[in-house]
């Protein structure tokens, strides 16, 4: 197994004049580590951002960056690039996406979405959205799912919403009510599909996907799918793949014990909209689609057995068949304590799996080649979870991340 070299800690100095006016304050310095990842000068991908959630209430959300042009992993770059931001990124980073030249970080318990320059990591502004969860984009607009209410289990929790943000002015311009505690979203055609969880209304979870017509920005219908929905992805065949958490095998639930599952939605003859056509019968905590392959992991807890069962599967999205129960082929899955994030390099097919370990100490990020063999592993922040790939500025391979 390849091992990364020792940490190389570099101090990035912004200027002596700046330092002199902040000599009484502690300036956090990012950590830089070289990884054994060969640089492909012809690649259109410059790097990958990773958001570490940080434990709820700890205000420890951090931002890492993996530079593919130099094979350097940078830990906790946000305070270094933004030393005047007092509380840094905030409490629980729940999503990260890139649109145009901007990086969007959804910070759930801080009720905001941070907007950064995607090339430098420098903060542009923050957009205040209550209990925000995930962000997606379409034709110059950002769509942010929101629980609306405070962070609290409440059987009377209100319906959630999706906020519409103009990506030029970075202002909220509209809002639509959807189902209870909406999670991930996906744009397909002229519609936004929203996975509703109802997670605050335990044990009476939501089981629907809201369909929002983007032009009028209006919820036009709800599709019954499965209990406590979470993830949603589209494939190249016009289908939606939607995961449900179930009720964590709660035998005392009014629904009985309902396991996590994965559903396929597509248009069917005689129907105007998407319907559930297939239930895969496999638990799913998170997933990423690359070509015809859907990679997923699950950690489903068995209340009766008291054990957490881990799965790393591959599904052929064209045939809807499970082709492998373990995409990790070298046995190193035993070293992953709690898988918490997954992404696939859009060009090489390399699979990135993050490990939250015990949720309170630093996690790790592992890179597997397309054959499932681990290439390297690096230390991250607390609860590494969400990843986004940054493209180069142009096809000539211009270096795009400045440091």
C-alpha cells in the first residue's frame, strides 16, 4: 500500500502590513500534504473541494482542497484565505457545489450559504437561509432546500421550502413550499425534483418527492416513493435514483420496521410524470453516478442485532442490476470505520470515499482507482462529507487555483 509522505506545513503570508495590524490575533495556517497522485497535464479537472461537516454545535466546519495540478492536499484553507471572518465557515457544512466561478457552501446549523471565489477560496458573501440543506443550479439560479424551522425534532414541524437565489446578484428572489424537511434535489428537464424526508416529524416521516415547475416556480405534484427520503441523482437515461433512510428498523414505529432502500423513477406509458418503476432492494446512505455505474455505500443500523452493516455496491443504471456488493477490491474497506462521503472523478473514474470515524476526531479521505484498489489516504477535518470538482479555466490547462 502506498503511504503519503510526512506533512509539509507551509505559512502563506498575506503581507507584513496586514500581519502588523493583527499581531495580537491567532492566524490559522492551512496544512499542505503531497499525495502520490500523478498529474495529468491534459486533464480538464483542476482540483476537488471537500467540506468537513464538523460535529453539530462545535462550529468546526472546514474546507479542504485537493490540487490535481500539483498533487497537494490542503487542509482547512478557509481561515487562511479569510482571516477576518470571525466564526469562519460555521456550524455543520451540509453541501458544497461549484457553479460558474463561484463555490457555494451550505452551512446547515448556521442558517446560511457561504459564497466563495472558486479559484481563490476568498469569501464573497453569505446568504441567510434558515436550516438550509442542499443547493442545485439551473439557468443562472441557485435552488436551496430548507427545513425552514429551527433545528429541533418536532411532530408539528412545518412544511419545508426551496429558496431561489440569483447567482449574479446573490440575492434571494423567490421561495416555494414543498414537503416536510426537504433534502437533496435534482433538475431534470424543466422540473426540480425534491426528496422530502420528514425527519423532524419522527416517526411520521414524509415519503414523497416534490415536483417543482421551474418556470412558474410552483410545486405541481408530489410523487409517493419511500419513507424518509434523502439522496436523489439523475442518470443518462432520464431516470431518477432516490434513496430512503427508512425508519432505522424501528420496530415500534406505526409503519413497523422499514429498511433503507433505493428506488428508480422514470416516465411510464400513460403517465405524464415520473413514477416509481423499480425498487432495487439495497440500502443506500450515499451514491455517485459515473457513466453506467452507480457507486453506493450504506451503513444501516440494526436495532435488534445492535450492529451497523456496511455495504459498498455497484449498480448498472442501464440494466438496474447490482453488479457488485463491494467496489473496494483490496480489502482496505476494513480500515474505513464510518463511510460518510463519496465522489467519482469525472475523467479518470477514481472513487473518493471519506471516513468520519467516530464523528469527533479527524477523518480521512481515501482514493481508489477504477478497479477498486486504494491509491492513497489522507487526513481531513472532522466528519469529511461533501465534494465538488473544479474545472480548469480553459482547455489549455491554465492553473486556476491561486495560493
